[in-house]
C-alpha cells in the first residue's frame, strides 16, 4: 500500500536486496529509497552496508541491515526470518549478490567452481525459495534476479560464472511459470559491463591472456555499440521498473542491459 508521506514508484513497498554493500546492489538500494521503498539490506560485511544505509536513509527510507552469506542455507533462513520480522512482509526481492573469478576451464579448481555456483546459483535459490514461500502465502510479490550477459552467451575464461548465470536465467523462467498463478512476477536482469569492483576482476582475465588490463578493457569496449561501460544506476533504474507495478504484465524474462553488446 502506498505511503502518502513518501510518494514514488515504489511507495510503501518493502524490499529485500542482497549484495547491497556496494556496486549495483548499493545503487538499487538508493534508487528504491528514492522511489519510496523501505529496505532490508544484506551482504557478508557490515562496514560497507552501513555506508549504503546512510545513503538510502537520506531519502527517508527505513533501512535494516543484516550480514549473511547467501550460500549458507541456515544463514539465509535466519536472514529471511529477520527481514519479515523487521519489515512486516517482503513485496520485492532483489537477488543481487554475486561473485566472479576468471580461469580457463581446464585450470579451474573444483573449490573455485563450487564457490561460484554456491553463491551465484545456490545462493539465489536459497533466498528465492524462502521468499517465494512467503510471497505465495501473500499471493503477491516480485523477484528480480541479477543474472548477466554471461547468462546468455559464451565468454573466455569465465565458464563457472557463465554456467551459474545461465542456470539463474533458467531458474528465473521456471520460478515464473510456477508463481504466475499466485500473482508473483519473477524476472532477471542481464547487465553487460558495469563500472563496479567486479569489473576490476577482469585483471585476472587479462593476466590469463597475457595482455595488459587496459588492452582487455579496450577490446571489451569495442564490442559495445554505445562505446561506454554502464553505471550501476542504469541497472538500478531497470530494477525499479521490475520491482514496481509498471511491470505487472511481465514475467519469466531475462532483460539485457548492455549498451547493445548482445542483440538477441
Ligand atoms: N559489474 C558487472 O559488470 C556485472 C555484469 C553483469 C552482472 N553483474 C552481476 O551483478 C551483481 C552485482 O555485481 P557488482 O558488479 O555490483 O559486484 P560487486 O561490486 O563485487 O558487489 C557484489 C555484492 O555481492 C555481495 N556478496 C558477495 N558474495 C556474497 C555472499 N556469499 N553472500 C552475500 N553477499 C555476497 C558483496 O558484498 P560483501 O563482499 O560485503 O559480501 C557485494 O555487496 C552480481 O550478481 C554480478 O554477477 C555484474
């Protein structure tokens, strides 16, 4: 229900955002606060979360913080319980937490592969499953999963990351199919290159190729028709649309926002 004291496209909305301590998750928290939402923000470390909290509270939002590793089921159970207790309900889940590591497939350690799948795929599954049980009972809700262009195509030296994001796109579609009858929308965002700490991890990719980081970034940019990397706020703007009633007619979609890099 809209809150007259804080008008906006998400007025009165209660949102849970994972990976909100920096980058895209922080930008979503700020945009959601600007649009009138109250927030439950999570990540594994508190210091950066507190910075996001201050930025969101400046827009009048109630903001509750919680540290949890999304790959740990018991931690996620406690997190969802705390979110519902703090906000009363969850209207929108933004499943944004993610990790990246570059390695050639033949060189990936099983531990690194496992870690990426556990955070990017199983983490999204744990959080989504528990929140969907709550939303299903309320017969209302929206889920926004943060996938990637890596969830739609092939990329050198990131097979684990791409596998996790392809799986997240598939999970999004299946969840949308099952949740449609309950009035719950489940969609994914597939960003291209976005200026965050994660982009810096491309240094690993450059090292594997034996090419300077700057050259790798130039080559990346050459593939983007808009000739620039995206800002986190641009991804957040799409997350506002998917979290609001404006997207009521859309479900099961994985939306590319990548400067035109992929046109599929
Ligand atoms: N940047 C890009 O170019 C790009 C492109 C496509 C998709 N994406 C996706 O967008 C999402 C956000 O990425 P970003 O670029 O903003 O990356 P980022 O700056 O590295 O932020 C990642 C966020 O996830 C949190 N996180 C990491 N592991 C976690 C875990 N086990 N449990 C809970 N939280 C965890 C981090 O917080 P702590 O470290 O404090 O836990 C941080 O808040 C990711 O899913 C990423 O795959 C990014």
